[in-house]
C-alpha cells in the first residue's frame, strides 16, 4: 500500500490519510440524500471524467479533489492516485472509486 512506503514521513502519511478521509466525505456530501449512492458516485465520476475515457486521470483527480473542497499539492494528489488505483494503471476506474467510497477497500 502507498501508506506503507518507507519513503513517506509520518507527517506525509497523516496528510494522505486525512486527504483520503476528506475526499471520501466530500464525495458523499455531493450525492443527494434522495439518490442511490452508486448512482450518485456514477454521476460524480462522469462529471470529472472530462475526456470520457472511462477512467479518472491524475489531472481529473486533482479537479475532483478541488471540486469537493480538498485542494492538494501535486505530490499528495499522486499519493491519493496510488492509494485508489488497485490495478496499477495510474488511473482510477469507476469500480475503484466505488470500492473506496462504499467502504469495501481499506486504505492502510
């Protein structure tokens, strides 16, 4: 896992965990209470997948973070990407985002 990287300082690990928590909370707040959670995540994903490739790139992730009130330095955006990208593609698929938001993926 990205947070087990020995190159990360304790301070960096704390920042990344906090950013992940804030990102998840921000996305959840954008889903209207009357909407099914998965549908809401689908809508948010489509909104930030600007190039319509079916994945979120690093630049799109940065926009997503800004859009939910989590402005990040580039190095933290890259660490968030690594934490959510379970297949090593350097992008986030809809399924990877859902696993993170719905809580089935543990970030350590």
